C-alpha cells in the first residue's frame, strides 16, 4: 500500500470521527468533515468508500449533496446557524482586533451568500423518494 493511500485513509477516518462528533455536538459542523471523508475514501479504498456511503451518517448528511449538488432547506439553515453562532463568538472575542473582525465579517457574508445562492435547494420529498427506491 502506498504512502498516499495511507494518508487518504487516515484523513478519511479523521473526517468520519469528527463528522460523527459534529453530528452530536451542535457547535461543531459535521458536513465539511464528512465531505473530507468521502473525498479521501473515494481516493484510497473501494471497500472503505462502499462502507462509508452506506452509513447513516453519510446518507443523512451528504447523499443529497453528492447526488444532486444540493441540500434541503433544513440542512442549509442548520449549517448557516451553526456557522453564524461560531463566527459571532469569534467576532466578540476579537474586540481589540478590528482587522480580524472585518475578515470574519467577510467570511461570514461569503458563507451565507454561498449557501443561499451557490448551493441548490432540493425538496425533502425528493430525498425521501430516492431513499425508498430499490
């Protein structure tokens, strides 16, 4: 096994672990970690990739985004609220660093605009219908 594959497997396992924690802890977003895991497992091991795409964690958080490049409104709102809360905490902690506050404000605005206009919104019933297909 090559070093590159080992690095992908380790990074994928890290992504799954942090994604699982993020699914439980409200302030830690699970989406980017699960996306990392999907990317790494698809590059490293077919067996790990097949296992990952059949987990409940993947199916509830990433499947609709990967298949249709979109998210349900509920998922988008949950991600935007989590990031807004985290950015607000960082913003408050940077009271004496105006440049840091400006950068956080731009990152937050880009994040909100991206999720509003860059990520396609899909309907819940379409996701549910896909899950019921054989």
